[in-house]
C-alpha cells in the first residue's frame, strides 16, 4: 500500500484508544464516535487496498514525499470526524484546524481545556505523538534520500534529487527502507514515552496528564489537558523530568545515528547539540540578570528562593521553546512577579525560529543550518583580513558539504519570505501586526504555545475568521514539511506518466 494508506490505517486503529478510555469513563457517546470512526476508516482503507491490489505500484522517494504532504493536508479531515462528532459544539472546520495543529506537532488549540473531556484531550495528544513519530521515520526514510529537511546541508545531492547511499541505490526499494526505519525507531520512541509517563506518575502527576505530557514532550507538540505546567501536580520534579527528555529534540544523535553521512557520530562533537547547550546555558543567565536587576530596584534581591526559581523557570522555558515544545515553566510567571518585569516575547519568538535538531520532531530553521551560516560568516570575516588564506576542513565543519552554507541561506530566505507573506496575509484578514507576526512564527516553527506567550496578550485562535484559520492551517503544514519539500513536489519527475 502507499504510505498515505498505511498512515490512514494506523490512524484508524489509534482511534480505539480514546474509545476504550471513554468507555471506561462511561462516556458512551464519545466512545461510539471514536469506535465507529476507526471502524469506518479500516473499512475504507481495506476497500481501497483491494481495489489497488491488481494495479502496478510505483514507489519512489518523491511519491513518499507526496504521501507525507497528503498526510498533513488530507488526513486531518479524517481525524476530525470523531473529534467533531464527540464535541458537538463546534464546526467541522474548527475541528479540522485543531487536527492539523496536532498532527504537525504545532500544538496550537482553538479550545479552552475545560471545554474538552479527557478522551478528547487524549486524542489530541495521541495525534501529536503519532505525528512526531512520523517525522522521526520520514526524516531517515523520505527526507534524507531527497536531501531535504536539513539534509541539504550535509548531503552531496541537490535538494529534491535522490542520492545514492546505504539502502538508497537505484535498485533499492523505498518501502524496505521505510519498514526497516519504522521497526528500528518504534521501540525507542515508545520506550522513551513510557519512561517519561512512569516517571511523571512517580512524581505524583495524574495518569492522563502524565501520559499527555509524555507524548507531547517526545513529539514536541506542547499539548496539555491542564493548560501547561501551571496546572500540573508534579511541580518542579515533573518539569525536571520533561527538561531532560527535551534534549532528544536537539540532535538526532541522542537516539539514532542512522542519518550521519559525514563526520563523527559522536554526541559530544555534534554541532547541533553543542549550540543547543550553549543557548540553554547562556540565555537563561541573561534573563535571570535582567530579572535580578529589576528585583534589586524593588528591594527584593535578597530573596534567594525566588531568585533560584526565576533561574529555573528561564532555563526550562528556553529549552522548551528552542525545541519548539512550547511548555512554559510554572516559575516563568513567578520570575516576572519577582522582578516586576515582563519577559519580552521576542526572545521566545527567536528561540522558536532557531528550532531544534535536523531529523527530530522539532521545527524552526534548525540548528544545523544556523551552524552552517555561522561557519560561513566566520570564514568570510577571515577572508576580509587574509584574502588569500585557504581554510582547512576541521572537525567542526566535517559534516557540512561544499554548498551547505548556500543551501542553508536559501532555506533561510525562503523561511523569511514565507514568514513575511503569511504575516501580511493574516494582517490583511483582520489581525493586528503583533498578532499576525506571532501567529506566523508559531505556525512556521510549529510552536503553537507562542500564541499564549509570544504577544503581550494571549491570542484567541477561535476568534479568527475562517480565512485566517485557513491561512494559519496552511502555514502549519508549510512549517512542518518546509518550503524546499513543497518545491520538490513540483518537479516533473513526480507527475510524469
């Protein structure tokens, strides 16, 4: 079966988990919605598979990329059917936008947590979790062979063109690579999620909240049934657990070395992980000093406990938004009350734009592209002083290919142009400039909680008109799949014959 049909089959089976949960809670209407939705999906997938069984199949990396695009555009319409039927108090289009936000791991929600029952919260978190796993698999099986998704910086091939390599030769079947990658990564992904869940339960968190937060931190979706860390029971212990597992979104080397084509497969030499650590260590100190100076003026600097909680809140929130998870520490607001200074949302916007590691569930520009641009900038400054100098390939630049900086710059320009166009479109549809900018960054970086923390006042997505919601949904798909992948879908090789 094509990749899209396989994803539909998995999504149909996934609907039975909230169905069982609703049945245990004696919410029979919700249980029926999800059970019949999953059953209908399996029947449709089976009929389509039988109809296509006698037809010759054409599998290529580009066709799998098209299936990935269809997953983010068409699949949410199917995922929204039981959600809309169970909620009953919203339009189907709102349910569709909610599912687009979940499957792209954006995590922006149109509904207040109290409006959804526990089974619907579980469904949102599960969809985001499956979307994160899909990106784990697609990075190695779909994007890497086409030199997309950040691999254009390290790969020898041109973006959108299949390159040879292990399991990538002319005779290699993309389905085998997809199956092998799935079987390799599934136990890791499930095991890490279960570990976070159990640790949160030990820390005193409620079972459903612990499971949703475990799924959200592994998928970097930021989906929470209790409106983030402020409503969690585990406190700083729970935040510490989530903090440790957010590091898996800084570099793929934290859980797999299957995409390393050049350089060393060592985490301590990985530029993405080192840049991420640098930001997590330096930026919270600067934020803390700002709050400390504000507290000094308010004659409260002697409060050591408040100072430490302010530093922890800054550290947790910086890593969370850098990995595009979007969880804000409960002490993030505490720091503002301690110093009397509001933290500028522009800092969070900048962190989300930088994003996490290549081939992880994080969005944004990605740390590897930022590193390639940094190396190119330092080299250009060296040439200003020594125009005839010849740079040697060192350990740090061993993963960057010859035209890697150019490809990174092209992507950054496409990202900036997309950001400007989407922000202008949202402003034209009725949003003010600040809200339009925050919404555009939140969608393109797949960091939905920016709508709550990025602007001076929280942005209510439910109050946007239908056209603005459609633009926001399209921007979330664009941010998840990236513009280079969308351009690659326009190649004649995909549509020929």
